């Protein structure tokens, strides 16, 4: 089975991370913000798997499992926050969150 060059995997990870960061900085929708954070976490996971594959160590895959576990916890807490936010006001805009302090 031919191996994917490490440069290609790192370029893919950089593109994914850049897309996630650009979406995080430009959008104000809470669900889209969570999605962009997930894309960024997956990009870091791809970089870990590529590095582990390059040196023939399973450490990259183990780190990717930790990243997936952290992403699952982040999604559950984030979605609970989104539901609470939507229940208090009918907007999905992140800028409206300053009204939750009361």
C-alpha cells in the first residue's frame, strides 16, 4: 500500500485549520462556531496521525483518539450551551450573548 507523503498530509491539515479559523473569525452563528472548532481539532488530529505515520509510531493515533474524546466533550457542552442560549432568546447571534449576564 503506497504511503501518503507527510507534506501532503500537513498541507491538508494546514488548509483545514485555516478554513476553520477563517470561519471562526468571520461567522457569528453559534452552531457554525462549534463546527469551525471541530474542523480545527480534526486538522490537528490529521497532523498528529501524519507525524506518527512518518516515524512508524502509534503515538499520533493515540493523540488523535484523545483529540476525538476532547471534541466529543466540547460538542456536548457546546450544544447544551446553544440550547440554553436559544431557550433564553430566539437568536443564534453570538454578539447577543452579552444579555445573558443578567
